[in-house]
C-alpha cells in the first residue's frame, strides 16, 4: 500500500509524463457545455478573484507583461498610444472578427460574409491617416453600410455614443 506522499509523487510524475495529452483532454472538456458552466462558475467565485489578485501582484505577472510587451509591439502600451499602433490593433481585431470562427464576434461578422478588404495593416493605416484624416484613438471603427465589408469608402470612426445611436436607429435596439 502506498502512503499519501508516495501517491502524490506518482500523480505528479504521471502529469509531467502525460502533460500534452492531459492538456488536450482539458481543452476538449472546456469546450463542452459542462466545462463552460464549470469555468463560468469558477470565474465568478471569490477563489478566482483572490487567485487573480495574488497573480497580478506577483513578480511573475510583471515579468510576463514585460515579455509580452517586448514580443508584441502592437500591444506595447507606448506603441498602442500612437495612431499607427492603435490602428494596427484595430486592423488585427477586424481581421480576427471576420476570419476566426473561435472569435466571439465571428457570428456577427465573418459568418454573415463580412470581409476585410484591406490587404495589409499598412494599407488600412494609410487610408485612415491620409484619406479620412482622423485621430481614431478613443473612437469606434464603424462600417457606414453595416451589411458592407471593411473596405475603402465604408469606414468611419464614431464615438461610442454615436455608434450605439446608429445601431438603435438601424435595429431598434443595441446589440449585446
């Protein structure tokens, strides 16, 4: 018979040896309705809030944020503060909504056939800066024709309030 300490050692050895397979199983489980419900319940719990708070105050969180900022200049706070950096993030968000079925907004964009017609972030940035001549920071990127694509002539930048009013006028309610 194994002691509790020996069982713990065996469990840890099993997890280390089968790390990839266990991660695949966990990912598959989290996509099920039960897994989603468990995750939602945990994220609303005090234990999750405490865990998140402890992590955010840790040295590991600071090191991770620094490493992330160095590896992704488009999300670096200083770069994001520039017009070009802000627009690059907007472009990435538009592309993700239109092409990634895992994106939460895909059903309202890509699945409806909305496409990103700008061929590169540079083309989008150039269009906004040189043609629209607007500082988009703090504004929402909107399609003039809500059923049209993200393309030349169909992009405008609105305040959040104006954007909401537009959708109320079009749909009679604000989309959640």
